[in-house]
C-alpha cells in the first residue's frame, strides 16, 4: 500500500507540474503573440516582430523557472534541495564531518551550560507563588546580612505590616539512635509557620500547627521524602513512629514531597519545631536564626524593607545595648538560593556563547571556501536559467543540514557534559544547590538548542550568499574571474579569521585570569600549615555530658588517646575549624579604650592548649593556653594580630582585659597571648579579628579534633574514629577528612575550579579553531597566488622574500585580531571581576602571555603554507596556470 501511495503521489505531482508548465507556456506564448502583433502593426515584418517579442521577454527557461518559484514553491522543491545537499555532503565527507564536529562542540557546550543557567536562574523556586517569598535577616555595618536573634524574630513577627506570614529556621545536630549505633544527623529547627510560609504540603500526615514551636511543646518531627524511603522503607504507617534523637523520642507527624528542598542552609532530612530556647537563644544579643517571609498581596520588596527598617529602629530604641546599629535585610528568596553561583553561571554562558560564535565562524569559513570551489557549477546553473534566489536557497538548505546534524550531535554531547559536570559537584554543595538535581535536557534547553541551530544555519547560509550576490556569471565561467574570486575569498575569509582570533583572545584571557585566580586562592596565606592534618567533628550526648567537668574530662581523654596513636605528632581541639566562615562571633569591648555603644564584632573560637601547636600557627607574643587554664583558674583569652591592631590602637595588649559591652564581671578575660592571623573565614574572605578562649573554660558539646601526622594523614582517620568509639560509643562522629580535602571541597574552591576548568576548555578549543582558520586562509591565499609567486621567483626573488610575504600577511591578521581581542578582554574581565581573587582585570602578565601564546601558535600555523609557497617551482607554476 505504501508503494502504491508513493506512486500515486508522484503521479499527482508530475501531472500537477506538467499542467502548471503547460498553462504557463500558453500564457507566455499568448503575450509574445500580442507583442509581435504590435510590432507588425508598427511596420515590422512578421519574422522580425517574432524575434523582437522573444528578445523583450528574455530567456524563456529562466522566466519559467522564476515563475515556478514564485507561483508553485512546494515541498517537492524543498525535497530536491535537501537531496542535493545530502549528495554534496556525501561527496565531501571530510568537510561534512569537520563542520559537524565543530558545530557539535560549540552548540553542545552552550546547551550544557544553559541547562545549568536554566535550573538555577530561570526556573522558579519549587514553592507556592515563589515571587512573594523573601529572606528576612538583620543587617549591620560589619554584616550586610546576618542572623536573627530569637527575641528579635518574635518582635519582627508581631510588629511588621508587610508580610502575611513570617517564619524562622536554624540548623542543629542530633544524635540519632539506629540499629547500627549512634549516628549524628543534621536537623533543621523551624518555627510553626515555616512550611505554610513556603506553601509546602506533605505527601503523608501534616506539617506543624500554630503554637507547636513554643517552649515545652510536644517533640514531633517532619521528615524528608528521601529519609522516609532510606530510613523507614517508604512505609505508609510511618506516621506516629517514634525516633530517638539525643535521648528524646520525637514522633513523626508528616512526610515532605519528593521535590521539596530548601537550599539556603543546605537540605535536611529531619525538621523539628524550635521549642525550648537553647543557650544562645536566651540572649537577645545572640544571633542564630534566619528568617523567611511571604509578602502581602501588592507589597513590594522595597516596601517590605522600609517597613522592617522601621521595626528595627524601634527595637534599637527599646534595646540600645543589644540592638545598637542593627537594621534589617529583605531580599528575594531566589537571590539567596543562587548566591554566588549567578555570576559564575553567567560568565560560563558567555564563554560558551563565544565558543559557539567561533565555531560558527570557522564553519562559515569552510562554507565560503567550498562555495569558491563551486564557482563554475554555480555559474553554469545560472547561465542555464537558475535564478539567484534558487541557488541561494540551495546554500541555505546545505547550511540547515549541517546545522541540524551538528545540533543533533550537540544534544548527545550536551547530555554527557551535564551528567559529567553534576557528578563532579561534592555532596555538601549539592545540598546547598538542590537546583542542580534539575539540570537536564528539558523544554527550555530544547528551545535554546533550536535557537542555536537556527542562528548557526543563518550564519552558515549568509556567508556564501554574500558571495553569490557579488558573483558575475560570465566572469565566473572564465579563468579571468579566478583572481577576483580569490581576492573576495581572501578579504572575507581574512575578516572571519580576525573575528576568530579576537574571540579566542577573550576566551584565553578569561581562562588565564580564572586559572591564576584559582591558583592564588589555593595558595592564599592561611596562617597555618595545612599539610599532614587529619580532622573530624564530634558531637556529645547532652545527657551524658551535662556538666562542664565531664566535657573537659572527655576533651583531655580524646587528646591523650589520639596523641598515643602511631604517627601522631600532636592533637588539638576547637569549637570551629578554620577556613569555614566568619561566624560564631562575639561583641567585645576593650578595657581602657573609647567606647560609644558600638558593636565590635569578632570571631570567637574555643581551643585546647595544643591547638595552635598542632596547626603550626606562630605565637607572636605572650603565651599559649596550658592545661591549667580551666574553670578553676582566672578566665584568659588569646587574640590574633588583626584584633590587636584594630582594637588596641598600638598599645600593648598582653595583660589587658576584654569583656562584653557592659564590661560585666563575668565576661572579663585577660589577654595572655597574641597569635599570628589564622584564616577562619573562607579562602576568599578577609581575615577578621579573632579571639580564642580556653576550651576547658568554655566547653561545648560540638567540637572538631585535629591531629598532625608524621606521614600519611588520610591513613590515620580510621584509627582516630576507632579510638573515639572506644572512648565512648555514644559519641557522634562525622566529617572525617584531611585538611587538604576540606580545602579542595570548599564551595569557594569548587566554584573557582569549575569556572577556571570550563573556560579553559572553551579557550583551548577556540585557540585550535582560530589557528586552523588562519591556516586555511593563508593556505588558500597561497594557492590563488601560485602564478604570482612563480613569476617573482623566476625574476630572481629569494625564498626568504616569499616567506616574508606570506608570514607578513599572516602577521597583519594576527596583529589586528590580538589587538581587538585584548581590548575586548579587558572589558570582559571587568564584567567578571567579582569572580577574580588576587588578580586584576588588566593583569599584564596574563594579557602578555595570551598575546604571545596566540601569536606564536598562529605564526606556527602560517609557517607551513609559507614553506609550501617558498618551495614552488617557477616553471611548473607558470605551466600549471
């Protein structure tokens, strides 16, 4: 049946075409006869009038073709063009494969990066009416966006007029009792309105009801979909199950939907109400929570910010001691979720776009060169009646075929790239960027790919089309048109190569700056020796270590037992490991220094006596902590150099007293030592003033253990875990890693490494394509000037002069491309300066290195056609022409 249908369709099309042509011929014959009659009436002979009428109407075949295109442009002509295009590409498999691979690289990279941009910046947050959700935080001179205190949150919730719902959340840790033993579990503590503010509905049970976050309330929890499946086997009767968390039973009341995630503080498997205030939350001046809120209908973010600043000002008047200088921050929740990822993704998208441009330009150069090799074919078709529009349509079809083939290959490449890049993201970062789970080839990516294919096809078709517009058929049919064609190709091809070189310079400069920035980041001064350090985090059960002396005894036992392990040099404990954040801060006042109620905010860390020796941090003056610095002795403190410089005004800090804003007796501590700055914040954060208290005088249930090894520190980690388990199997142990691993997996490091790696990949491909493009232009120019070179050499020109001529032409193109590229590079680097660390946008070393690298590679590529030109035999060159 299919064969019969195809036969009948062809028969119909054939009859339709014949009928159209017959009617057209009759119409044209009628008009010629009418014109001939007019000429006869004017005095011409019938024969002369007939020839005159034919001359007036012109080429009958061409007129018929033009009329057919205007009146009957149907699918059969498109099919003809498509079949012809495929035959042409099959005849030139090398050209076709090269063009498709180049386009696949350009389009594939762009689509892959766009998928990340789409997941992070375009898709709305997975909540109800996400445009109304904002992040609600406090603000000060030191912290433009900082945590809320619990008392401030309660007042903000009561006093605001901008929000329909306000909620708070904070991160905590619990020790979960499982069949395998005690497991530390990160848990989110949230207010009762948290899930209703987001508009999240559970798949099982319920979320928290109004009032269930008050002190003394029931111990209940909501679990994530993943925890439901992994920990409870997806049981439908999970509601009502009791889970032992840090010695208390929490009852499961709800299961969140599979797609739920909350990125600002990392995903959590378990969510519990705020309930009783912990030690920090009992003080208005202690900030440990974050807020989210939903705007009332018609209220803008700016209006909400004004309202909250007014509330903060009222609280500052009511509580001058704790709220002095405290204002409010209101930002769309989406901005908090994407955070520092936005500029990196936009930079990568721009880089992939430049790579796509250079790929299209390169393939356009190939198309232009190929159109020159088909000049005679095109001229013959034109002489036989083919219209310029018909020939242009053929080239458009060929461009479309290449673009579609490249696009199809690009989709496969993009799919692989997406998976590969997502797999390289550490799990901790994935928790903070759950939108990466949505990276994939979706409708948005498909539309972007279609647009890239369409633009590629347009550029591929436009280049030979411009050539066709200028082609003169009689000249193209003779050898005399060859020089003109060669000059046209060289001129247009040269311009395309200049564009390629300029874009390559921009990408190479971006890659150089990002790579240099990443190197500087990894080699930033940390203030301690990061090698041979093993670390892990410990959480103690509050009920077993309720008294400070019990906690201190545990610290000493851990230090003693771990120090006894083979290969361990020293052991130190700290409440907060370095290189994490400028957080866990304290407001201080220095005795004897001017004070006007300001908040002097510094990092606060509790450390053991051997901590600084373990880090190999240098003592500048005074002394270190000793085993005697416990709760039975006067409270003492160590400070870093930054704190000494900022708050002591050049005075000797040793022996001075530091306290809180009111200099209460219980807060006073004597400075006993100054230590070299240890970077407590992220690698790209500034070094903050820091104070260090003796951990024996200020014990905590959550701390980190550092051990310096004489050899391989990674091999020591399992022994450290076994030792801690033998001390107390109820200890929660997590984050076992070396210091180098911690540095490499920091979000700052990963983001800088990703951007440097990807842009360097784009730049490498761009360099290769631009050099190959220059080689093609120079080689074609040499082939067109073979006769000229032969004449020069026959008249006595030396080979060195031929080298100079060819390399001089290449040098001019390289110089123009490099100069334009360097100018564009400085502008591009200024736009991405937020991504740079320790490197200026106009870094001279990088710019010079890029210019030398590109110029050297391009000249090397130009050397080969220059050598070929210098090897021309004058006699054979003249005979060949």
